[in-house]
């Protein structure tokens, strides 16, 4: 169930500083997490589409 909406204030920018602070805090946490992953050497690499599926077939071909 959705939360009830807040009453609209006369100033649409009244919560801007609070929202900005929250966003900056979340972005800082994400940057720190990314840096930790980089230090661990776990950079995201795209997987090849058929790498896992082709492994058994490659073994069979090599055995012939």
C-alpha cells in the first residue's frame, strides 16, 4: 500500500537541501564500495556469451 502524500508546501524547493544531503551521502557510500571492490581486484568484466556452455564441447573435441 502506498504511503500518503505529504501536503504540498508553498515552496517546491523546501526539501531540496535535505534531498541533496541524502543523495550525496548515498553517492559517497557507493564510491567507497566501488573503490573497495577495485582494491580487491574484482573489477566487473562482461562474460563471454558462450564461454560456460562451450567448455564441455571443447573438452570433447580435445579428447579426440
